[in-house]
């Protein structure tokens, strides 16, 4: 199959045909012999056979006496049999059966003679013993080969060695075992802008952390990860690095340089050294992935350093971390499963209800990260940020929603299939919080974990309006809200009555917080109020529509007669207060409306505009949940107060108390 640049190949087609080509070219698992004591979790390279029987002698299965069963025949409650010392031998569990014996009588059934009153450990101090029940031949005896017989197969080829299998091998005299060799996967990071991680990066420098993510994933899949030094965007240097890796690795990954930019050399380098099968897979994120291969490097059998036998898969991995993770999971992992002889994808899928619409394109199969939790026995999935560089979205995700290539997306409320990234039991203990963002939610989450380690907070920041709607639809346990009624100046009440007219919810007091303009350190634009946001050269960063903060800035601009179309960046939306502050701290904006704690976090200037109520709306169906009640106790705790003092900008009055109950 010929190399075609930046294709858009169906994922399933690319995956199956790639492995087919690799196998044709000689891709094969390798085996090695290691001590059995080091083999737990490995996969057998050959069938394993027992060297000796287990047990290899007739052994007692009980503490008691060993006898010839025939001398006990006729024993009963009315006519006990008395055995003289020479007719039996005391024996413990695991002891070899004495010659001439073919049964064991449990010590509990052995009565001392002649008075019949002694039993248990006292029996051994008595000469003769009395039995009230006859023994049957070979009772309570582990006979030779009862567990394993010499020559029997313990494990077939390509079987995972469990702890119990390891014990069986050792018990049957097997001390060494052939196992599938762990493939060595080399990762070559490339890019002029890539540097080693540091806490003092210069503008334009990007820390190289993909190798740490990939190494952990490869280790989980049974491979040995090897990271090479960072290579600049130089075709010759990248080619030399690839040739060096081919001498040491079974699979090679080249990071970045897989797109179509002027310094994207990965595809041409792989094509020069070996071959490219596919460049461009119909997935999002991860489209620029490259599937190639090279012949394994030897001492130079054909004059060019290539061995005609064996092939090494070579992948071009997109530079964005989330793209890279998807490519590793969808394309690299199946190759490793073939090399490691492990089973295919055993991921668990569950049906869930989407709390928010997901749009997609017909060009790709898209992988969307979601947070999940059970609400009213219904599994709710809330989409997370979909940016290819947002690695934390993978860290926080509970599952992956796959949007097929021929589907444009899913509406809010749709039933979808989710591939789990966490255990289902963890989802049962998740509190689903949908609504307005505040940094205090992270502190509540941590305090919940300290209070009861099985509770997790699954939060989705969709704004106060989105939170109220989620509660109305029965898709959230809690909604954070701070919606200002322009006419009354009150928070939340009128919106709850309008959006949830049927009631069945309680508004719980959380905090009062300082809301205002977050400004660059030193306020170089000399911004003193809302009116200055429309000034020449002022760059603003906004919150998303439907958030309480967005409703507030709209109100403030209307109140002061500011034309929002004159504010540069007013349509530039972020979903959290901290992201607004981070953008301002990075000199990408001059101002944004947000909470004081976010400004303090980034050491920014702050002009307070108001104190607002940030409350929690809890539906009646969630009120009695132990996790909800634990959260209410956290709100009242001294630890919560201390954390808010550290964050700054909060006032506590009656946290955790009901402000208003809305009845149906």
C-alpha cells in the first residue's frame, strides 16, 4: 500500500490493515526465560507443564490419627472400637501418611480409652483410643497428584500468570518459565520549543511532559518505556534519532512534527528510513497520526543495516497531549497487545444521559471526555473541555464518549454509550455538581475526600442557568448559583421560581464573595470602573453566556450605559474564574469580571464591585443522600472556614443552612 500524505482514513480500517501489514512483514512476539518468582502478571511464551505431582506423597489433610481403615470397621455409637497404640499413629496436617495406613481420623472424633472421657489434645496422653464411627479408606488424605500430576499442563501458551498460577508452578517443581518479552517502546520528543520541565519557563517554551504520560500508559500495557533526548526540528537529527532507536526498541514513537507545517518532518523521515502506510486518521483529536514501519536493525545483513526478518512499528504521534493519548489508546495499544499476546479491549461501557449537547463533524470519529455520576439512579455524563492540549480534561474524566464519524453529535438528554475510565463503584459515590464555578468547589471536594474517602465531587462548569436547568431535568445533585435579578437586586430566588415552577428544591446558603474587576498587576491601563472597559486598547475577557458573572457584567454595562459592542474581547468566553485570571496574568487580556480569590491566586489587582451570594440549589430527591449531608457538614466546618480565609474574598454567615424551600 502506497504512502499518501494527510489522508482521512477510517480508524477501524487503518488499525486492522496496519496490523495485517506488520504481521506480513514479520511482526512477532519474543519470549524470554525468567525465574517463576518474578513472573506474576507476565504472559507465558510456551505451555507450562508440571515437573512433579502435587502433592508428591500421600499427605494427611487433618490433624488426627492415621489408621488402616479395616481395623475401625464395625465402630458405632453402641459398639465403639478400641484401638491400641500400635494400631494408629498421631499425625498433623500435611504429614506424610505412614506405611500401612490408608485413612485419617480427625482428632475431634478420637476419644481416649478406657473411660471415653478424654478428647482433643488430652488424647495423646492416653494409650488406647476409642472410635464411635468407622473410617472409610482414604478419608482425610490428600493423595499423590490430587492437585497436579507430573506432566500435566498448568498453563497454556499466552496465558497471564496469576499469583495462584505462580504458586502452582512452584509447587509442581517449575522454577523457570518462558514468558513473552516486554516490548521496548522508544519515544523521541521533537520540537525547537520543547524543553525539560521547569518552574521558570521562558515565553515560547513548552515543557516536555508527554513522555511521562506515555511511559505510564505503556507500563500499564506491559511494555518497557524508553525516552530519548529532545530533538530539534531538524530532519537530519530526527532521522539519526530514529535510526538509533531502531537498534534498541521494538516500537518507536516520534512525538510532534506529524502535521503539515513547514517544520513537520516526521512523515518524511519515516518514509526515508522505512515506509509510511497511513498519515491522517479520521479521529478527533489525533487526526495527524502517522502509521509506519521500518525493518529491524541488525549488524548489517543487507549492507544497509537492515534485517530482512522482523519489523518495527513506527508511529508519528501528534504533539498535543490529549491527541497523543487517544492515538496511543486507539492505535499503539492494539500493536502492543499483539506483541504482548494480551487480550483486546476489555473496557466497560455504560449507558448514560448527556447533560449538555455535543456537536461533532462528519469528517472524524470524535472522542469526548466526560465526568459522570448517578442522579436518581440515572447515570449523567457531562462533557469536559475538548481541546487537544487540555490534558487535565483526561485526568478529570470518568469516561469517553465516542461520536461516530457519520454522526453530527448528540442532543442534551440523549442516551449515549460511555467507555469507563474509572470503576463503576466510584461513580455510585459521586456527587454531581453542575452550575456556576468557584474555586471553593475544589476545596469542598478535597474536604469531602478527607471526611469520607469514597465520596468524589463530579463538577461541570456550565454557569448558574445551566445548573438550574440540570436540577430541573433531574440531572444534578447540586447546582452552584449566583443569579442577580436586575429589578430587585436579589440573588437566585426569582430565577428558581421561573425555571423550576414545580418546586421540590431547597436553596442552601454557601458564601458571600467579593465580585469585581480582575486587572493586571499594577493596573497599567488605569482602569477604574466598568466604563473604562470600552477604552482604547483595553482587552477584556468574559465569562460564558448563562453564567451569573456574565449576567452581572451585562447588567453593570447596561446600568452605566456602556455599549458592549465597543468592548474589545467581550465575546471572548471562558468557563471559570481562574481561567479568566490566568489569561490576564499572562498579559493576554487587561481585565475581566471575577471573584477576588481568583485574582489573589495570580497576584493580580482587583476592584471590588459588589458582594454577591453564591448559593447551592439542592433538589429534594438528593437532600437525604449521605454524601449531600456530609457536604453540608463540610460547609459548617472550621476547616472550610480556614480554607476560605486562605483563598480570600469570602464571608461566611450561615453556611449549610436552608435559605428558602420551594414546595411543589
